């Protein structure tokens, strides 16, 4: 039996008025901060160092008195008392699940969940997949990795809760996955965008057309992808299915998932309190302005986080969605990492956005260099641009390719760049940790 609140809504809270949501958040924050202060030695010390007492908390604006919690802070707390660290807020005996970070940037770090935490997590995933259209009777093949990674078991629990048949496929055995999804009439899958694209490629080699399968619902996560319109359109075309961005992290499961309107993932504002701040000054930025997402758990028991600096740059939109839900959305998903954001004459820009435009233009090599320099001026107009973009021509590149690239950059990114088209193989190549942004 499905436990949905209504035919198109899993939980009553999804359509609460903004006022009701704000009142709920204020109460939940007061409760959670008191719990964190009492239960986490590490946070108790940080609160005290900031001259903050949970008992004095009056409104969410008080949170700004507390420092951000960074990944480095979390690592330090783990080092202090392995394996759980000093930030753990529950008795280790009440831990029911542990997942780990991939360890690409540091030693794999753990996150843990109590029984209540797990139930909450499954319910939030169910809410989000239900908002995308998953229903009782769906056949769900989970193509997320199961070992270590958070996605696989979370998605499995959510679809079971909705009332679907779940096939825990995992992220390997590509040909078997394809045979299985045809044989058992799979209607919904979740995968990383790269695995979803890989499956389509292998299916073609096998002479199978995924568009002829019953899959109509694809949730992608674990890496950026569905937030990029070109990537989403490509996957939707390959599968003949709708693709939904499912943004989360090890520390916050989930963060913001697309609804059926695909108008930017909905934050789960009754689970995490979200701030969007200027990463340099720490000041809150208004809706519509890019900033770093900072999250505070409203009810997590094992590893609660207060003002967690996600490092992800987003734009928040708190206006109601076409789907009727009131929780704020993040149109475009994660726009980039805060460390990578540059400001050119008042316009926020990510190197990845420039890369998109360069790589979409036939006749140019993939390599490029962005040079930020206040003295750069457009030679034709004398207009200061502050940005020079070096690219390389390949093959029979049309002679006006530099102009066309400058036009595309201006139209798509709203900045004027002076484009220099260089001969092939002029720029240095990178095999690891590319550095394509130069500041002068
Ligand atoms: Zn919506």
C-alpha cells in the first residue's frame, strides 16, 4: 500500500505556505541546535568558541553567528578520535548504516545514519521520486553503485516504499542490465549520467533500441549532468524518457531533486535549512544571485551538520513551482564549485560555462585558456572586457571563427571576451588537474 498524501503529492509538507514552512524551520532549528550542542562534543566546543548558546537561539538569522563547517573541519574532527571522530552526536551502538565518500580528494570519510535517520532518508527519496512521477506498480532497476556509495540503497528503499518492484542492478554488467530491463519491463531507472549514456552506447552495439524499452523515468545523480540542458536533452533522446536531476551529497541525502516540471530541483526545506551566501564575504545573497549553498540539518541524529559549506554554487528561486510545491528550487542545478567562480565586470562566470561554448563550436580544439586581465580591451571598440580567451583552430576552421565564438560568448554568458585563435597545438596540454584559468 502506498502511503502518499494525495494522488500527486507524497507528503503534506510539500505544499505548505512559505510562512508555515518558515515557522516550522524556526522551531526545528531551535530543537536541532539544542540537540547538537548537547550531543556533539565537537559542535559544543565550536558553539562556545563563537559565544553561542543554543538556548539563546531566536530566529534563523542567528545562524550567521556560527562559523561554516567545511570538509577540512569534518576531517579534523575525524582525525581527533578515529573512526567516528568527535562530531558524532549519537551512541555508536545506535548507528544502523555507514556510507563513505569516494576518496577522490581525501581519505574516504564516513557518514552514518541511525534508524530514524534511515527512515527519514527513504521517505525524502520517495517524496522526490513520487514528485517525478514514480508510482506503485513501476518496475525500478537501480543502476547506482551499491558498495560504499549512498545512492543505491537510498533509491532502493524509496521505490520499495512507493510500492514498486525493485531490481538492484548496480553499476556494472552493462549487457545484462540491458537484457534485464527489456525482459522485465523496467519503467524507471536511476544512474549516473555517464552510466546512462554508456548503457545507450552499449545497447546500440547490441542492436537494441532503448527507446523501444518501457523506461520512461530516469533519475540521474552522483555527478553533474542533468542540470546541463544539452546533456539532459541528449539522454532524453537516447532513452526516449524524461531525465530528472537528483542532487545530493554524502552529507545531505537528498539536497534538491527535480519534480515533473523539470524547473530546477526542489530543496527539502523541512529537512535542511538552506542559506545561499557570497563565498568571499559570507553575506547572504538574494534569490536569483549565484552563491554558495550552505545547509543545516533540521533533524539528523548521527552526524548532524550546522552551516555545512557545500562548496556548490547555486541560484535559488523561492517562487512557487508549476507543480504546486512551495519548497524553493535551484534552477540549473549546481552551476559549479565556489572555488572556480570568477567575476568579470560584475558578471559571475564559471570556466565550465566557457568550456561548454568553446567545445560546442565546430572547428575549434578542446583546449583553451581564459586570461583575466583588467587591461584587456576590445581592439575594435576600445571597450574594456577584462577577459581574453585563447583557443586553437583545427582542420578547415572558417576564418571568422573567432568572431563567431566571441558572439556566442556574449549571447550565452553575457560577457565580452577578446578571442585569440591560435594555431593547432600551441597551448599546453594537461593530463591531470587542468589549469586553464590565468589571472593577471
Ligand atoms: Zn516543482
